[in-house]
C-alpha cells in the first residue's frame, strides 16, 4: 500500500492541533480579560493546556520534582506536556515537531508557500548549516545549566511560587498582544526567512527541538532504506525538510529527523523506504504511527489529570489579585 496518504493525514493532524491551540488561546484571552475588566466581561474557565507554552516553568518544576519528590501545583500541566513531548520523541522520533507543534506547522506552511512562490527552497552551505544548527544546542545547554545546575534549591522554590512565575502564561499572552518594535521585527524576520528556507527557527534556534532531537536518537522507530529496492532517484533527500541525505543512508539515526514521513511518502520505489523498528524486520504503518503520536500525547494529558497534576492551584482570588485592574 502506498504511503502517499501520510502527508494529507499528517497535515490534517497538524491543523487539528493548530486550531485547538488557537481555541485555547482565545479562551485564555477571555479568561484574562474577565479580571482585567473588573468582571465586566463574561467569565471563562482557564485553559490549562496553555501551559504547553511555558517550557521554562516546566524545567523549574522538573528540578523541584527531582529535589522534593513532588510536582508543584503552580503550572503542573507545563511539566506534564514537556514530559509527554519527550515521551513521544523517545518512541517516535521528533514527531512532536511535525505533527503537534504549532510553530512547526506555521513554519511548514511558510516554506511550502515559499516553494510555490519561488519554485525552490534554498539550502545553506553544509558548513553554515552545521554552524547554525549548533545554536539551538547552545541555547539548550544554557537553559539546562542555569536551571538544572546553577540555580540553588531555595532559588528554584522562590521563583516557582513567585507572582512572576504565576503569571508567566499571562506575560506570554501580553508579549504577542503588545509586540514592541524589536519583537515584531524579529517575528517578521523569522517569518520572511521561513519562505526561502525550510523551518529556520526549528532547525537553528529552537532549544525545545534540540532536546527532543537528542532524545529521539533512542527511538526504536527509524526511517529505513532497502538498497536492493532503491532506484537512487534522490527524491527522498530533496523533500526532506531537515536536508538529511536520506538516499545515502541505510537507517536514519539523525537527531534532525522530525518523523514527518515526507521521504517515505514521496519515494518512487515501492518499499524502498519504510519506518521500521530496531532489527529492520517489523515495519510500522503510517496510520499506526499517527495514532501512536496522538494517543501518547493525549494519554499524557489524561494521566496528568488522573494523578492530579494538571489543574493549577492558583485560585480565582489569586488571579483577581494578580490581574485585577
């Protein structure tokens, strides 16, 4: 059975998550507006899923969990989502980036639009590409060092329960609602660069993606090439958004592989490229792969709620104090 159906399926999943995240954003905006308007607008329940955009809070929660043995109740969903994304990457490559992440979805829309506009996407020279890709790992190292190592136990606890951290999600909302000239310029530059280049933010700057990429090296599922079936057309390499030389490999171990199935979907020789488990004997179908991505991510949310580590302990009274006019 052809794997060409995988791209429409993956894109449908991407759009489903993107629309859901936009819905959560609107609901969170209405929640904040209720307090800032002094109760003049309708009250809307806060969307805990919005904490997926708080990776710093998640890392702080992770350190406190390691130190104290318990998950703090300020932004528990942030840690649950981080651990779930890591779990998806551990089992299914960096598929979180190509199936779920809204930034990845928007980036893909932009570079595909750029391809339609210019009839090509640019690829930096290999030396420059390697140099730029190193930036996200330096950023990851910076955050891991200062949060997991340099910050003292009392500093972590004080920050986690500070008003600053309690309103981290609100400050993120305000960042996008009231972009400064510099912030707007950076967003526009990244958007413009995403037209000729494939996923420049994801490939060069995203420390979250760097973490998931390193974890994904242990994934038992990888793109596998059958040399006897391959016709050496190089289409797989050309369509790879991460510019991995797929045709030159027997099994893709790269941390840059986002598990998007584009190389498998566009392969011209039936059976030459497949997703296979360790041992190269068991193939994973596209439908099963997709269901696993959705199931593991959704399962993390369910587990977080079931164990009482999803809803924030910040009370309505606290929000009234923190956000009141």
